[in-house]
């Protein structure tokens, strides 16, 4: 179903504005401060492609699942590959579905998604929710998933924001461990960061070629731009992991708070390392991230 301007839910608080596109994967379409884009903006109000949005949800898994295949508690699961990651599955279900608007006010929107067991896809039923809240200094996004199946479900959640102007961006934060990535984009092994990937001191994004998951960090991450008035501080490190993606051919870059490592279902490490949750029936896993505007 085409997305029209009326389908964009607009939030406003002080100098901040945001818009939400429920039908485009429950995505955030824009986030601005005093007119400055804090995240990449969707190209127009008619876009239904999450890959053009400011941020989209990740659930019930994050990143690639190798060959769309894993076994969990004796149950073999095969997931359809995604065209941009073939032969692997990618980023779960949430970003590929239209979400329902549960309620909306001038400063908050709550979306819901219902999934029921799919023999050709994700075999566990779940209910999901996103709450977008805007105040005069920050945008907060809470994402949650509840297991509606009668057996435990493997899962993780996260957010996939796209930030603009990679060439002028700098980032600072504690990211002490990194998962090396193979040519297929799947993590191979976890190791301490070396100087080239150390963000303890401010690093320019432009020269970096990263598509890696970092683990073990504490505290917020700061993003600033050389030629812009405002910066961003990302709170949400209870996620446990952060994917940093800096494609050299693109204008954008991504810093993704996530609760699990990509391909966690197939990793030999335990949940204390990968973050994989065996979510019990009727239990809920949630992540809250706050994007604070700096310089207001």
C-alpha cells in the first residue's frame, strides 16, 4: 500500500521534530533539530522502502543469519534470504512489515506489530511494540518483543539508524571489543580493538571501512560533524553491542545499538558473549535508546 503524506506521523517538541512511517517497516522517516538533519531523511513522503529511512527496527534478530539456517533447542529453522544479503537472512521481520498505529500524540507515537507462526519463515509467534517519544532535547525509541509461542524463542532487538554526512562526521565512545568480519559479512571471532578501530579518542568516520559489531562498551557514544551546529549523544549501551557500518561509497554511516551479535544463533559462544536471549513464553525483551541533541 503506498505511503502518503497523511500516513507520516509528525512529532514536535521545542526545536526538535520527527516523523514516523508505520507502513514503511515501522520506520523513523526523519529527525531534525532546528532544521538540521540529525539522521538521514527519507527522500519523500511516498517512500515505503525502509532502506531509505532515518532508522528502522531490528527484531527478532540482528544482522545476518548464515544461510538463513540455525537450530535452536532441537528445532531446525530455515529463513528466506534477503536480496541484499543473499544467501543469508537479514535483520529479522520488523523492518519488512507494516506496523499498526496504537496511539499518537503531538510528542509520542506507539506502533504495534503482530506476527504469528510462519512455517516458511519465523516459526514463533510474537507481538512487538515501538514507542517514539520526543522532548525538547532528545528522541527516545523503545523497542520491545513479547514471545507468544508455547516454547522459548531465540531473539534479540536493535535499531538501525542512518546518520548523514559521513565525510564530516567524528565519533567518540568506549568500544573495547570488536568482532572480526569475514568476506560474507558474518562475524568470525571477538578480539580487543586495535588503534585503527579505537574510538576512545575522537575518530573521523571518513577514512574508516567498517561493517563490524563492537561489544563490551559502557557509557554513551557521541557523534559530531565539523560543519554542523548540533551533535548527537546515543544513550542505550545496555544493548550490550553496537554495529558500526561506514560504507565508503555512501554518504551515510550507521551506528546501531543492538542486544545480540549478528548470527548469534549459530555462534559457539554462550549467551553471555553473544547476547542471544532464549525468551520464555509471555516474556518480553526490550531496549530503550535515547538520541540526545548536543549544542542546543
